[in-house]
C-alpha cells in the first residue's frame, strides 16, 4: 500500500508541475522560446516588356507589412544595381530608361515590419530581357539562308529568301563566277540586268520564289563546288533596294554549313 501511495505522489507531483507550467505561460511569467515564422517569398511576373522598359508585379504575401525590391543587371562582368527601394507598399512597379536586348533581374522581399512572430522572406528572384530596338525598314531587302542537303539522291543547295515588308516583289538568279568579287559587274549594273532579264523571260531568273533547290543542273553538287547567288527586292513603285549576293562553296559533308566565300558582309 505504501508503494502505491508513493507512486500516486509521483503522479500528483508531475501533474502539478505541468499545470504550473501552463499557468506561467498564460501569465507571461515563464515563456518558452518561440521561433519566428519566415514570410513566404512572393511570385514575380513580368509584362509589357519593351526595348527600354517593362512592368513587374508580384503576389501579395500574408502578414507582409511591405515589400523591398532591387533591379539588377550585369555590365562588364559586374553586377550593377539599377534601382532599389527599401520599403514599398504596392505589388507592382514599372521601370523605364533601360537598355534594349539586356537581361535584368528583379529581387523582391516580403517585409515583416513590426508584426510579432514573423521575419522577412527570402528574396524572390526572376529575370527578363528587354526587347531589341525595332528595325526601321526604309527600303526593300531580302535576307538569304543556305543549307546543303540531299534531295532525290543529289547534293542540293537549298536557298531560303526572306523579304522584308518593303518588298512588293523580289528577283533572284545564279551565276557560275563571282560576278561582283571578280569585277565582272558592280551591284547597280547587276540589279539592272536581273530586272531586265526577268522581263525578257531569260531562263534561271525567278520572281518571288521563297525557296530554291539547286542541284548543279541535275548532276548534284559536291564538296568544293561554287555558285554565285544574288537577289534584289523592289518596292510598290518598282524601285529596287540593295542587292544581296553571295559567292558560296559547297561544304565537305551533307548538313555542314555552306561556306560563304564572298558577300557584302565578308
């Protein structure tokens, strides 16, 4: 019986301690250490991205008193702060005066302020790249891309023409010598020839052909073969733009890049 009484005394003592602890916690006399809660990081979204400006917004965060943000970019390999606000009440912001075709990183922190039991969030980070400056098109021009492929078992030079918005029509043709580079004609003279040859129905002069497949007159191209390709666009008044031309060499293997030996950009 004494042992049981002693056991009951132990139990009574434990309950008393637990009850006292609860009383102390309610009255503030004794408070266990409580870890503060870190605020959630906001989610960032970009919009209206233009060459020199963009806007950004982020999600509201429960219990956040405000937000801090920092806009960064890289110049010469070094991180540069473009804009920084320590405390900001809104959840959207616009930036202007930026550089075209440049990557920017926005960091946003949710701030706890004086809210008890909370700390600032980890920085949310997101990046965007401003748009390129729009190209002002003032005259007809045709971009050209080459590839070397097998078509019908023959080595084929594929040509893609991409005319700009000023082109009402464009004309293209080929020669077997470097007409410009070797001094047979200048660009202005060759433009006159190609336009006149098309009107006269000369074979091998094409109008508004987006893609060509040249196979060396059926024999197929092989490594080391060369071809002169030229194209010019005209506007709605039939005024020609600049001539785009290339002296190209067929590469060693199907699928290898076509070799540009001479062109206005070489």
